[in-house]
């Protein structure tokens, strides 16, 4: 049975029945599904296999970067199996601004539109012009425009039920020459008239200080989403916790860092059965020592339970948790 421990960055020891890599749409259609259940993935930086997967795993390795210079900017068509950070580094090296805030996010290019990855004030969806997909249930290949992707906060059409059998094959980016640098976040605000390279280097610096390198310490980045709560609930919490941070999302909604809740609930730096709540960023759970899926789920559930108990806020996982037959909920 193929080993999955190196196929997901959290690194839980797990296996599947069959595993294939595919490098083209045709190869994917030929392989799908030889076994059920079937799970299609990229670099496994947002997927955690909590136990052996009793099915087929298909790994997206569609490669290639096509560049087209157009009036006002450059467009790129990138294979979904390319590494995200390598793409960002390449664009910055070429002198094309636009993706630099998203440096060092682990994962593949194909995962970027699904999750609408975002960091330091920028979301990938803002730079995506088009996404090519194949519906593996029917073999139909089609493209979605930026607005058809319905990008939201770590959200897109690709997470909806209608897209369950869609696989992202290519992502098109548009990097305009006149893109203004995005420097609203505190970590970048101090930079004086920064170039894309300055922002790229600063983001790498901050991330390396705060976040564990999955190649060294197994993790899947942010385990939970940052919750958005109502302004009324936020104001109530502020009465008892005056230091609670919050970022206004709309008239009625405030986004609160999940890390703040987890820290206040006492989990920061805590370890149990090989799983730790990372001491520098409690939003990240790490595989400190041969963690099992049960130990990870137990830690995540304990955090969720305590945060509800203390603050009446439910933290939802940002990661995809997989069990024997497919998705598992916390
Ligand atoms: P952080 O910078 O400490 O931020 C924590 C929370 O505060 C996030 O919800 C962030 O919103 C929000 N925030 C901070 N400054 C803000 C501002 N000026 N305006 C509006 N909201 C603000 O978080 P971190 O964990 O160290 O991560 C750094 C960045 O990488 C964050 O942007 C985070 O979202 C991002 N990240 C993304 C992923 C992913 O896409 N899967 C994974 C890990 C980290 P936002 O979440 O909207 O930025």
C-alpha cells in the first residue's frame, strides 16, 4: 500500500490502496476512478490524512508556465501542479509585481483558487483572471472567469457541492504593470516605498519567524479559520476582554484572529500525544513526535470545545481532514 506520510505536510503515518500522479488532463481522465473512494490532491499542505485512506489517491502534477506580454501587463497560464512559492519567486525575479504578499504559502498553484489563499492583505483571487477545470464525472473541460469563481474569504465556488467533481487544471493570472503595493498590514506598513522584492523578502522574513517550516516540523498551516462574528457579539466580548483584537469586515461583522481565542483558552505551547499547539502561532498545530490522527483530532476538538465554552465562538477547521472513506468533520 502506498505511503502517504510524505504526501501531506502534517506527516501522519498513513497509507492508501492505490496512488497515481497525473501530468495532463487526459492522464487524469484515464486514471479516474479506478477505485472508490478517490481523492484528488496537490501538495497536501491543506489536507491531513488522519488514518489509512481506503481508496485511490490522484496527485496533480500538471506543470508549465506560459507567459504572454500584453499591453498594460503580463498574463500567465500556470499548470495546477506547479509549486505556489516557486511561481511567486519567479514572478518577483522577473520584476512583475502582484503576488509578492503571498510568498512562502505552502502548496500548489491549483490549490490557490480553491482556498482563495490570502496573506498580508492580498488574496490570490484578486490576481486570477481565469481558472481551467475538468469535470471528472463527465470529462467536460471548461473555464471560469474571475467573477464566476465567486471568491470570498478562503472560499470559492470550488468548495461548493456543484464543484465536487471538478479538478483545477490551469490557473491564469493577470499582473498589471500599475498594480499598487499592498502594505496595509502592520508587518509591511513600515516599509518605505517598497518594491515587490522588498515586500517578498519581508513576508518571507515574518513567516519564517512565526510559522514552522513543514519540511522540518509537520504542520498544515492555519488549522482553523479566523472567525467572523457579529459586531454585537464582538462588543459583548470586549466588555469582559478589553484587549480582544478585531478587524471590521462590514457594518455588522468583525473578524477576530482565531489565534487570540486559542491562546486565551490556554492551548498555546501545549502538547499531548505528539501533537502541539505551536508556541509562536497557536493557530498552527504541529506534528511534534509521531502524532496519530486520533491525537490530532483530540487536540483540535479540545480547542474547539474550550473556545465555545469560554467565548461562544465556534472555530471551523481550515484544513481538510480525511478518514478511511473520505472527509471527516471535527
Ligand atoms: P496575523 O497576521 O497575526 O493576522 C491574524 C488575523 O488578523 C487574520 O485574520 C488577519 O486577517 C487579521 N489581520 C491582521 N492585520 C489585519 C489588517 N491590517 N486588516 C485586516 N485584518 C487583519 O496572522 P498570521 O497567522 O500570522 O498569518 C499572516 C497572514 O497569512 C494572514 O494574512 C493570514 O490570513 C495569512 N495566512 C493564510 C493562510 C491561508 O491562506 N491558508 C494560512 C496561514 C496564514 P486575514 O486572515 O484576512 O489576513
